[in-house]
C-alpha cells in the first residue's frame, strides 16, 4: 500500500506530517514502538528540511511517500533544497551529563539509531532520503 503527501517548507507543515503519519499508524495498526520510531525519524527529517529552507528563505516542496507491506515500512522524503546527504554527516559526540547537553544537533544521530535502514540519493536536483523500518 502506498500513501503520499506533499507539504511546503513552512514550520506549520511539520504538524501536518505528524498527523498524517499518526493516521497511517492507526490505519495499518502499527505497533506503538514502531510508530514512535517512524514518527520521530520523519519529524526530524522534515524539521531539518524546513529549518534549512527557512534559513535560505526559499520555500521548498517536500514530497513524502509511505510504502507499507506486511514486513516493511519505507518512507521516502524528497525535497528541492540544496544537496545534503545525512549519511555523510559526522557522528556527534553524545553528552555525558545534563550540563554538557545542548538543544539540537542530535537529529541525524536519532534517525540513524531508530531506522533499520537508510538510503540517500540526489535525483533530478532533489534530495531523496528513504527511511526503512521492519515490522
């Protein structure tokens, strides 16, 4: 089963994506833990795209496609922003105490941790990130 959603790079759209994913989780009766992981990873990905687009003052279209079957969930996110491969981003040094912790900067780390597989490509001037989860 495939579901699609197109949003723009406005901060208010992050909530719309979350609502859409929650509805999919209900429709396909995903386990809570799996739904949480998928929601967290997609929210982080969309949040990064929106933040980058807002910083460049360009409105971008973001296309999201969820492919769900009995064994896997694949969520592809495509945007027209500048090329950015999150798989090539450096690993972050995790804080060892609350005093060392800072707000932000852990999104890519969380995505790597919670996804079962990740892939990235640049096709027709679009970033294409696919987040995969096993059911």
